[in-house]
C-alpha cells in the first residue's frame, strides 16, 4: 500500500465515509501476508517508497503468479518481477490479466502498471559497454522506469572504441546518476566516473572469456578504480543498481528517502 492510498483510507474514516471496521479489514494484511513458501511484504512501499519486487528465478510459475496477484491487490495494480523467463511471465499474465501487463524480454522482467506512478527525479543514464551487457542494463532501465524515473539509454560505448563514449559526454553530463554495466575487465565505469560529476554506479557483468571468471575480473576492476564518485553493486545486479540510484534521487526530493511529498492541502 502506497502512502497516498493509506492517506485516502484514513481521510475516509475521519470523514465518516468508511466504517472503521471496514478500514480495519483492509489494513489487516498491511504489514505482510503469509502464503505457502512466501511472506509477502505489503508494508514495503510505506517504508521504502516502492513496492516489493518479485525475484522470479528459482520460484515455480505458480508461486510467481500467486505472489504477483497478492501484490497487485494490495498495491493498486503495480508489480515488478525480475529474472523472469517467458514461462513464468505467461503464468503471471494469466493470473493478473492483460491490462497494464508487459513482459520486457530483453530485461527478463515483467511489469504491471494499472495506476500511474508519481514522477520521480532524473534523468538516470543507463550505459553499457557492449551489446552482450544489454540484459543487465535493461533490467536497470526497466526498474527505473517502473519507479517513475526518466531514463536515457546509452549502449555499446565500451573502452575498445573510446570515441563512441566521448561522443556522448554531453548526454552523460545531463544525468543526475549514471549506471554503467560492463563485463570483460570492467573498465568503463572508471572512465565514466572520471568524466562526470554525478554519482556513478558500476555493474560488473558476467560477460567475457575464461579469465573473466564470471564477472569477478570486472567486479575487482571496478572495486579498485581510482575514479572518485564510483560505487559498485554485485555481478549482474542491474536491479540493485537501479534501486540504489532511485534511493539517491528520492532522498534529494523528500529529505527522508521516501520520495513522498504530500500534495497541497494534505
């Protein structure tokens, strides 16, 4: 449940338009709801400013669908599922219905957006070194757009052809946060962090030949960067990078990181 819907509920009780007992029933599962094999956190949007996301990998299609349905009922129709293959996405779509449902194949995510999201600050530039890094970059971009942030995508600008990146510096410098996804030796985030004043979040990607060891070479390269203002998330964690960028930007707006500022008169 998001802050605006909770405020509307409380105002309805205060005005006499909603019986307190009915409000109690609506709030009964506000903190969490226990399902078979899952405990759904309905309180997360109030605490964090965004609803709980579903990490679909490792869950059965039926589990994904049930969790998505419960989240949709309590969030007003906003759900994000990550690391989702077509089979799980199709099962979720059948449970949720067509309205507002989108499967983002390149990002391996699905979104349900039946109510508008409050516009969030930006833009965030999502950069990837090569085409092979696109799935991780798109996971970050789709997550940010689900949260309401404007996104600028900058693809295939790795250090093997540095002129491609330098051609996009003006665009990079417009961004308030930059997410950079790179595999191999993971050099691109260091280069970007040396060119822009905004915070840069590096995402090591498990792309490369044998010595890349599944993204560890890129991870260590980013962690050892000499560029200032660079922070690093885990290997292939586009979702985590997007959530970190969102938290940074929402803290600038609200001061408490919630991203919620009551409308005038509330």
